[in-house]
C-alpha cells in the first residue's frame, strides 16, 4: 500500500511539473518578476535621455537667485533628484537661452524673474516659466511653490526685515512629543512601518499559493472523474490513499512554486545590484546628498535589531511556517472534499465559493489590521481556522496577539484539519465514484453518520 501511495504521489507531482505548460508559465513568471524588479533599467536600455541633466536656468533681474536656489535645494531636493534637475545661474541672455533650448530641443527650463516698476507687498516681481515642451505637472507645481516662497521672502525684505530675523522666522520648530500613555513605546511608529511592510510581503504570496492549491485539486479530481480514470485508480488503491496522494502532491507543488518565485525574485535582485547598484546605490545617493543621513540609517538599523519586532520575528517565523503549512493542508482537505462531490469543473467553480469567501475575508482583514488596531472583531477572527493562516501572523507582527495567541491559532487549525480528514474522508469515499448530483447530499449525510 505504501508503494502505491508513493507511486500515486510521485506521478501526480510529475504530472504537474513535467509539463510544457508548467515550464512555459514559470519561464514567463521568471521573466516578468526579473523585469519588474529591473523595470527602470529596462526602460532606460531601450532609449531615452533619462540620465541627461535637466538645467533650471534662473534669469534674475530682481536679485532673488540665492533665495530661490536655497528653497529648491532644501525643500524640494527629492524633486530635483527624481527629475535629475539642477538649479543654475547663467550669464547668457534670455534670448540666447531660448535659442539654445529651441535648437537642441532640450528639457531645460528657464525661470525668468522679471523686474517691475511698481513694487508692492502684493506684487514684488513677475515670473515666466519658459520651456520647449510642457513641464511635468509635479515639477511645475514644485517650481511654482518655490517661486511663491521666494516672493514671500522678498516681500518681507521689502518691509526692512533683516536676514537674521527672516532666518529665525523660517527656522523649523523643534517639537518635543509627550505621550501620556505608559503602554506606548518610543519606537512604536517605526515598528508599525516595519509591520505594514511585513504584512504586504507575507499576505500576497500566501493568497496566491492558496488559490493555486484550490484550483489545482479541483481540476485534477474532476479531470479523473470526467475521463473515468478514477474507477481504474480506485480499483487499485483505497480512496484514503488516493485522497492523501492528492493532498500531498498539491501541497508539494505549491511549496515548489513558492520557492521558484522566491528564486526569481532573488535573481532579479542580484541582476539589479550588478547593473544599477540596487539598494546600495540608492543609499549612496542619499548619503552623498545628505551626509548626516549615514547616522540616521545606522540608527534605524540598530533600532530595528534592538526592537521588540526583531525578536518577535525570530520567535514567530517558525510558528508562521507551521501555520502556513497547516493552512495549506486545511484548504487542501476542504477543496478535495468539495471536488469529490462534483462532476465537472463548472460545478466545482460554484461549490468552491465558500472557500474563496474565507480566503478573501482573511486577505482583507490582514490589510485592514494595521488601520483598525485594537479591533475586537479582527482579534477574534485571527483565531478562526481558514482565516488565521493569513491573519494571525500579521496580528502577531503588529503586536495585537502574543506568541500564546499564535500557538492557540495553530492548535485550533490542527484540530480542524483532523476533523476534516476524519469526516471528510467518509464524504470523499461516497462522492469520488458518484457521477450524479441527485440525492448526493443525502448520501453524504448518511456517510457522515456511518461508523
């Protein structure tokens, strides 16, 4: 019997993996994932002057160049970096700049501060933005904001307010935050950010792999029933062996597919590091533009390593893995039972609706968990089987449930798996060779009552 079980399981896995469809789909997935991770490099590779420096020429008749440049450099540095732009003063005349931009069709911009005769607090100068084509909306809005701030500074100077007073006026306020609650920790906001990132990284692969298992088991069982090969298989092995082989092969396939997706992401990240510098390149750019950020980055890294969430993840990850595997098993058991009582994929697509409802409910609750912290409903749902697999790890990471709560979720899910196997196997035996839906629920009810 053990040899038959091994043979069925091995052949079922081979049937899923050793197919052209599996290889072609994974090749496409590999290309897509690597491409998405390196999308900016791919876009630049196929042409375009994306690395060309955009110069923002300032033609200044008023004497506000230094103010404007400081405002752009301090308040809108990220905008300048994103557009690869630089604010520069020029000795060329306005007509010469227009002629050069028109001739070379560049993305350069001219900010022309025009002197006016009647200067007042309401109107200090006139401004023109001159470019060959339309300026991007975000860049245009930030240039406009910088000009308005420059105008405000110029108006204050017009009121005979000295520069030191202006510096004090525009100096940022140092806020000392006082939290009255003794339960709130200093690094809680940072931990919430880390928790939200972990949430996104965790729930999407889990959701996709569960959907894969649900569809795969239903398709395989209905294919065997439709082709009448089920009768030949059941004549050689018991329904229990057949049932277990389907469960194990589908879960092994899902784990292999998940591992392949992680591998594709790793390959894409390595390619990004070697082609564009990846994360370290971005860090170096930040450090170059703001040397003080080095200490800030080190502070964040140390804060994370010394925080509760780091130790939580170390203790929680093994339990996450157990909970995920039990969730895979629970969904496999339920979908196998449902697929056995259907006679076609059309019937199965209708009857699997409850499964998808549980899955979608857990998915959306996991997304909303960080928004509705302390919700009694979400906390309770973290212990509900079929939902706990996706919700409990998120709630634990956010600090809403403890390690004990995570263990309770695992135990409840394990109990459900045992009950599904014990009673579901009876239904499976009745439904697997039944090709008619008439009186099927009565037969299932009788099978559940049978010893």
